[in-house]
């Protein structure tokens, strides 16, 4: 008896096929072939190649955002939670770029086409920072008038250290010290 075709199985296969053939050359038929099913079976779960691609991107990005959500909503004091959140974000993004360079190259092309999914991911991450800032404002640790705007500014100010577009810079031996200087400046701006 064959395994039931689920969206998760399709996404796993699609990720592998995108990695092997690249996003431009990959078709829904390629994904179906990898699964040993008809392309119509894939279309029952994803109505287009774009929908499939966006679901793959969302799945990739959730591997970053889900663990960060646990930190953002965790029990650490807000100051420690904020630092831990940024440290994990930076480490996770670096690991994605350096740990699987083949997938990173493929993902750059896919991400360029999935701007709405990327925008939602960034909004999710900024929302997580905002959650921490609100907790810090409530505890008296942080002085922020507009937690959302401050969260966005912090995310933007640290993008050199977590945006994969800057991945080539991460080999610089001074990158960690540069991050610590930027982070210290941001923390000083919001600390009572």
C-alpha cells in the first residue's frame, strides 16, 4: 500500500527538487514525478507552481521564526530575552547560509519571487521583537513609546547581521564585535 499523499510530503519533495533543478527549471510535474504520483495529485494540494513555491518558502522560514517565537514568548527577563532572540536569529541565519550553501543559492532565487511570503516573515519577526519590547516596557526595563516602530528599527538596524543578502560579509572576523557594538547602541537607546 502506498503512503498517503500529504501537503507535507509534497513540500519535502518540492524542496529536494528545487534544490536539484533550481526554481526556474522545476515544474509541478517534476515534483509529482519525484513522489511517483500524477501532477494532478499535487494540484489537489497546491493549485499552482507559485502556491507550491510559496509554501516551500514559508516552510523554510518557519524553521527560523518558530524557535524565535518560543524565545519571544518565553520566561526570561525582557533584556535577556531580547539579546537571546537576536543571538539565535543571527546564528540561525548564518547556519542556513554557511551550513547548506547549495540550498541558500536556490533559496535566494525563490525568495526573490516570493516577496509576499518574505514580507510576512519579516512582519512576524518584527512582531516577536515587539512582544519582547512590550514585556520590557511593562516591567520597566525598556522605555519605548512605540514598540512596533522600535521593533522595526531594531530589525532594520541589525539587518547586516541576519539578512542573507549580507552573507558574504559574515566571514569577516570582526563581524561578531560589530554586531555587539550595534546591539549595545540599540539597547542603550531603549533602556531606562
